[in-house]
């Protein structure tokens, strides 16, 4: 017969020497978002991209205010003036054309145009920042609509599954099978070119990528224990989807959204470049690049400045998106 009596000397009290250390570890606990921000700050490329985005957005807001000329103000006397800025002559902002002639002195013009003027005498500085503002507005509006439609569509499709998911995914396959560019061009030809028509044209198939990302994430989460526990406690489908599943997909959603913005900017610039986007005298980066391309042989500056701005925007958003992807990925934790 085995005795159940256990001697008291086998029980040893837990040492309390590390009690304060354990409290310190508990107090230093950080959340998922705090950890993501710490890892994002260590990514130099992402921080540089974020700083450039903030700088460009700031210039799009205050840039036109620094010039007394509006984006559509024409004056033939100022036509085709090279860039000129006091103190920056060593950078080429000296007002001289390709023949080395200072056009400002030759025409007796006292004004200085930092980015020069176009063939109608319009200030390119003002037009570049107004165009940046419009391009960013279109891209952010299209990305927001992609976010709303894609998250709702992908969430419903993956959550209910079965026939609902089968039908909704067949619709996506039909949309993906249609060439995106042709669909956008046909849509713009039906409607009058403008900000709203361009935005809607990009949204027609732009939300498909977001919907697929959300669907894939929720399909992975549906079978996990916390979802089963929520169902056991009587959580409704709507609350389970909006308060438990979708919040756990915010990381991939944010990354996908950040990649969507430069894509939308490129599409807007491309449509304006081929004449299907905004129409003059409105300014967008695509319109400015198109105008500069037509006179690039004689007036290179007309194309350089908008090309630098749109390239900086796209590179910055891609750098930030790459950094966010690494920072929000739990597998990247060390």
C-alpha cells in the first residue's frame, strides 16, 4: 500500500529575490502596435519615405500660397521663362535658356519664377503643387473606396463561405478577366473626364486586390480557437466579423492600402498623359508631364519638376509600404 503522506520538508518557498525584476518585465509589456512602431522606426527606408510623403503633402498645401500667381493665370509676356531663384543660381536657377541668354534681363521682367513658366506664361511652381494636390486627392479617394468595398466584399465572402463565397468569387474572376486599362478607358469615354469619373473608373476593379487579401486572412482566422470561443459565448455573426476577425486583418489591409495609393497616382497620370484624364486648364502631374513631353527638346525644365515629384511620391509610398509590411508581420518579431 502506497502512503499519501508527503513530508513538509519537500515543500520549498518560491524565492522572492526576482520579484521586483518580474514586476519590471510586466510593466515593460508593449502592445502589438507599439512593437510595430518600434520596428518601423528602425527601418531607415520607411522613415525616409514617410518624411518625404509628409514634405510633399505639406508643399501641396502651402506651395501654391507662396506664389502670387494662380495655376490658370495666363500672361504671354511671361511665356517659356526658365527657372530663376535668387541665391540658387549655382543650381541652374539662373533664368538662362539653352543658348545661355538670361530671358528675364532680355525681356525686362522683374518677377522670378522658381520652376519657370509654360507656353501660356503660367507659373509652373504653382501648377506643380496644385497638380500634386489633385493627384493625391484622386489617389486617396480611390484608395478609400477600394478599402471600403474590398474589405466589405472580402469579409462577407470569406465569413459566410459556401455558395455565397462561390458566387462572389466568380464575380471577381469575371472582373479580373476583363483588361483593367480597357475597362477604365471605356468608362471615362462614357462619362465626362473629371475627378469623379477618373476615381470611379479606377475603383471598378481596384478593390479586387483588397477583397482577395481580406478573404485570405479571414479564411485563416475562422478556424482558430478564439473564434470558436466567441461563437460558444453567443456572439452574433456581425459582431464576430467586425470586432474579432477584421481587426486581426488590419496589418495586411494597411499594407495593401499603402501599395494602392501609388498605383492610383500612376493611373491618373497615365490617363492624363494620353488625354483621357483631367482637361486643361486644370493641373495634375499627368497633365504637366504631358505638356513637358511635348516641348522637352527646347524646355527640359517643364518635364523635370513634375517628373521628380511623381517619382518621389511613388518611391516614398513603396518604401513606406515595405516598411509597414515588415513591421506588421508577426513573423518578423525577434
